[in-house]
C-alpha cells in the first residue's frame, strides 16, 4: 500500500479476499501500520511523492516490495509489465526463467 491508491483499490482487495476466502499480505512503508495514512503522513509528509519522487518510490514501492518478496520467500512472480503497453516492452518474453545464480522467475502478461 503506497497510501496514495484510489480508495476503490483497497475496497476491491477486500472483495477479492472475501470471494476467494483468503487474506492478502499487504506491505507498506517500513514501520508504518498497514492502512495508517496518518502515521505515514506524520513520518514522511503527505506530499513526499511531489517533493522527492525518488525517495517516495524507495519508501513506498521498492523497499516494501523487496521486503514482501523476502518475507513470503517468493521465487516466482507475475508482474505488471505488459507487452502491449510500449515499444520497449513489446519483446519481453511471457515467462522469464530465474537467473542461474538466484532471483525471481517472472510471468509477463
């Protein structure tokens, strides 16, 4: 949770959890309770995404994503890179094997 999603995003997640009878693991900025926007704003400021986009990406996207992969012991993921969204993505494989030294296998829709 980046604390800057459309409200419908988390509502939709709850619907999916109920429909499929599971609980999603949600990761957000380290040290901030899931869903606690006030705590996020107090620590980082409500406008971090405007003031320092690189820090916002690190705090709200990169670090939580990496922590999630490690916490969940992930070895394969389906990512959001779609071949139809741009020329540079047009040639990515539908499936990328994990590097021989370790890493993630990736499914590209």
